[in-house]
């Protein structure tokens, strides 16, 4: 078994065939956690999980790029056209209700994202502070409900580390880790796991993977994004196997052993 600890079959990319994709994954002994990025996708993750007696779980949270800031416009990387993202204020009580659903195993994805930011310097600091404020609220929610967190972090590792250093007994995973070795070691020293997906085929994380302890490693796809080589453009949980194969090679171990250890890690962290 392998657990894809970060999937998005609750996104519109799977609107027409999510059930088919999930069945294909479960048949191949791939379990998954569908992760919310705002209220509606969090709600959808829960609804999907309810239909399966085992193997499909949910996480709920508000992603930093969906915060109501009115300070930044997000554009498509390839076509340079503005993307309409749904902005949302974080409602603690509404998310608390969601997070108490039976199949919810984490708060996420939450965090910091400085990739798309205001062009004006005098707007940059309020933009960052808003993200930090909402992250702090979601940290409190996870603490209240005794749930682990799934962190998103892009171009903001130093700020995230400084925030997490102030937390006690933090538990969770830095999803889609792309930082350097020093940052990886700092996260691990805080008790966190690191999640790896298809981005390891595009960004050189070999040293980090070789160095980090296996007991702090999780596997994921971030589907429908970050497809590994040879997979369709729309990624799905079954392709987590390619991620496992590459990591097993870097660790000089059998894929079966890597799958066993990372599955144990996921079960222990998310209590599944």
C-alpha cells in the first residue's frame, strides 16, 4: 500500500470522473487524502470521503492564495492571463464544524505563498501579514481539535519557520517540499514531516531526500498537478508510484520497504 497524502480529487479537474479515478487507485492499493483549499473544496473532500468505507480521507483549510486581500492579481504562468480566483475570508467557526466531520484527518492546506504578490512595496507587508494572520488562526483551530496540519509554502520558508518555532508540539507536513537542506532540517527539528511529489523530477532535491530520515518522509501527488514523467498531464493518485520509485532509488532501498515505511508514517501522523 501507498498513501497519497496530498490529492485534489475534490477539484474541478475531476468533476466528471472522480469516482472512476478513486476506484482505479483503490484497486491498485493506493489510498488518498483529498485536501481542501477553500470552504467549498474542503466540503467536497468530506462528501467524497463519505462514499468510501476505507482508503479515502479529507483535510479542510483555506489556502493562502484564496485569502481576501484585494492586493494581488494571479496570472497563468504560461499565457500571462489573469486567473479569477475565489477570494474568501476565513470563518473559524464554519471551518471548525467542517473539521469535525468523521473522515477529516487534518487542517490543510494552509500556509504562506509569496509567489504572486503585490507590485507595490507599501502593499507587500499588509499582504504578508494577512497571510500570517489567517495561518495563525488555522494553527489555533488545529490545536483546538488536536489535528495535524498540511502546510503549503512557496517562497516563504523563512517566515513559516519563524512562525512555527513559536508553536508548541506542532505536528504536520510541509507539502510539496522544495526548500534547501538547512530548511528541511529545521522543519524536521520542529517535529514536522516533509512531503514529496512529482516536483522531484523537475527540481533537484536529491541531497535533501538522501539526507532526511525515512520516518519523516511522506509521499504525495498534488494531483491534478505535478505529473511525473510519462504520466498524463492530469496527475492522479496512482502515479504516486513513480515518486516512490525515484525516492527508493535515491535511498538505495527497495520500493516495497519505502512504501511500507511511508505508509506507516502517514497512518501515524493522520491517525488512519
